[in-house]
């Protein structure tokens, strides 16, 4: 097993960027040979989006991408990363996730006056557009939208003074935590984010968990107003000291930065107690307080434990809690948080076709007494229902409706050879979903974006309780990005060809030469890893398991050992 190394890591991009910038002072660096479009007006943005949209439609009809079961739906998507600029590794992680999942990535850079109170740092906030532009270029962003306040039709005033139409999130969500000291802040955020969603109409928008209250409010806003955008929350990126990256860290001296790391140390101390069994809010908060109090220059504004989606205060953590802190160091206000989750672990197994993922996942689940989440069986069950109801395969609207209304249940099967038992709308379809009829159209159904969205949502709902082993191509990166254990299972092309030939022989299928199989697999790998959108990638925190020369039980043992080692840490 080798820990995954990431050559395009945030730090490598940033250090190379700053190094080159310092060295040459170049105005525009184009390492990838891609221009990032800088759009500063609404008219240019609209024109750009219209052009992209027609280009994308052309791609969708001319290439066979539509029928690629896992990734077809990403091919024409627009991903939005809203920022206030002065980009750092935190922003970069959002951009990289967006790059993975969308064909067009737009970063907005707008220091939004509406979200600053009159006494806050609106004027002082760092504005570094030229560097940001180079940063986006290196990260493979397609376009930056960086309007002036006038262009966004907002005055340079706080929300209370601005007289613009406001979007006001539920008061219970905006009055606690940061809302207590930052009056009007979340109305200002919600108003501008709604404007950006209307202007850009993205398929997905990416926000950092670092601003946990903001993330919860935006998810709620989108749900309450039925905005057609998926909100993707991304983990907090940190410096080596644990300090969360933030544009405001610039205001800190080297010493103050070291001191600021106490915030995360405090959160980690509470997390350790939580893992050891402490669930009580007062106790966990006191632990953060104690740790932070060691640094006398830190002035705590709040430390609270809330439910991460509703932001209601918790007395104890039942399933999930967000332990959040805000504090001042001199005139700099810093925030951070950590999610405390009381669930059984999730094991995510990703990797190329033919690496033995499903067999291994089933064995690992049986070994650890976890549930094997057979995602393939879910797509098969929907396909079976589509056939049963006589719906045409290309009637995407009817299929979307069906998928959102049906009830799928998976239960473990004692017999390791057969998969889980599968029910759809109360009918046991465990056998019925394995017919040739279902097999021949399941990938066309799985390629439909609404089917996938509904099933991924269902999988994530099951994931709340944990205790799952799931396999696929984007389980650790997309479906369960917070899985406790992530495995990237792989094998050489020749090994996978050999295994596939063995399978064909066992199933009594016509003989296929090893050379032909190797060619097919190599071609599939090439397509998988080079497609612009959603290439097959190891999650940054996955471990790679090379399975050449190993049998199923040896691979299973490796994963089980790794799981136990991870959990004991
Ligand atoms: P800002 O430019 O500060 O408004 O941040 C833009 C987006 O980047 C927001 O969704 C933030 O939550 C996110 N972000 C900021 N810092 C981090 C970080 N350290 N890790 C992950 N995301 C971050």
C-alpha cells in the first residue's frame, strides 16, 4: 500500500505560482496553454455563457459521452466557485473539485459590500486580481467573473443602508454564531449569492466548510427557493500548523499566525474527547476554551456546538454536531469549526474497471460486519422498474419522476456469492435485476443525470448512519468525500485482462484473446484518465492497493488491517 501522492497539490501550484511571479513579475503566465477569461461585465458574462452552452450542446450530440454511465451527466455542467478573491489553497480545493465535476468552471471574485457592516474591513480587504487571475489560469478555470459593485447593481454600503431587494434567510439561522456580532452579514451573503446564481445559473456551486454557517444557510436558501443548483460543501484546508487558510490570515504577523493555530488545537482536543465518548456540549466547549485560553492574545467571541444543517444549539451530539469558534487576534477576526460525527465508519473503494472492486467490497463488508452498498444494484432496480412500467428508455422526465418516487431497500445477504437483497416498492427484485434485459440498458438509465442525482442522494442518506462499504469510481471523491477509509484499488492492465478472461471462461462466454482484452482495458483506462471532466482520480486521502499477484482474501486482509489501523488512530 502506498499513500497517494498528489502532484497537482494546492501547495505545489501555489508555490510554483508565487515563485514564478516573484522571479519574473510576468503579467500573464500560461502553463496549461489555456486562457482564463476575465469577465467584468454582466453583458460579457451572459455572452460567454450563451456561447459555452451552445458549444456544450454540440459536444453532447457529437460524442458518445452521453452513454458513459458514471460521467455522461458531468459533460455539459457549469460549476461555480464564488469568492472574494485573494485566492489561497482553500479556494483552490473548491476549484479542483469543480474542475473534476463540470465542463465549465467559473470563479467569481467580488468583495461584496453588502456583507460588511460599516465598522468592518470592507475597504481594507485584500484585492489581488492580477495574482488571482494567474492562480485561476494554473488551476484550469475557464472564466473569472469580477464585476464592480456598480456592475452588480449594489451600492458600496452595508445591507441595511443599501435599499436593494434583500434575500433574508430564516432568522434562527442568521442570529446565532457569527450573526450575533455581524448584523446583516448573512442577508448580504444570501442576496449576492442569489444574484450570482441567477446570473450564472450553475449546475453546481462550491462552498467551504470553513464557513460552516454560510454553507448551511446557502443550502437552506437553495432548498427554500427551489433554486436549480446543487450545493457542494468542501472540507477546510489548513496550514501545517492546523490554522485554516483564510484571506484574513494576511493581517496576522508570523507570531500571531502561530498563536492563531490554538483555535484548531482546541477543536481537535474536543474532537479527541468526542471520539473517546464525550457527547456533552458544555464539556466539549470547555475543552476548546481551556486550550485557547493558553494563548492570552486570543479574545474568544463564541464557542458553540450546533446541529450543522439547522444551526440549532445542541446540548449533546446525537448524530452530528458542528463545534464552531470565532475569536479575535488584535483586530483580525478568525473563524473555524469541526464536524463531530457519531456514526459507524464508511469505507469507499474506487478504482479502474476490472480491479475486483465489487468482489473485494463484498468480502470486506462481510468481514467487518458492515453493509455492502451495492450501488450497481440500485441502478438495476430502477431499470427493472422502468421496464416493468413500460416507460421508454429515453423518456427522461418519466424516469426522473419514477426514480424520485420509488423506494429502494437493500439488506445484507448471508450468502456471499449473491449480492445484497434488493427491493423496489416492496417487491423483491434480487434475481430479476440480473436478467440480460436489465443488463443491456442499465448503463443508459444510469447515464441520466436525474437518476444519478436521486440515487446518490439516497446513498448519502444511508451514509448518515455509516457502517457501509461502497465501491465505484467516485465514491471517495463525490458520494462520500468524508468517508473514514478510502481505498484506491488497482491492478496492471495485463492482470486485469487475465482476470477478465478467467471470468468469461467461467461464465461460458466466447473466448477472447488476452491481447484484445488488454487493448480494451488500456483504451478504457486512457478514456477514464484523460477525459476533461471527471477523470478517474484517487481521492487525495486515499491509499492505493496494488492487487497484482494477490488473491481476493489477501486484498481483503490488507484493507481490513488498514481499516483497523485507521480506526485505532
Ligand atoms: P471567501 O473568498 O473568503 O469568501 O471564500 C470563498 C469560498 O472559499 C467560501 O466558500 C469559503 O468557505 C471557501 N474557503 C475559504 N477558506 C477555506 C479553507 N481554508 N478551506 C476550504 N474552503 C475555504
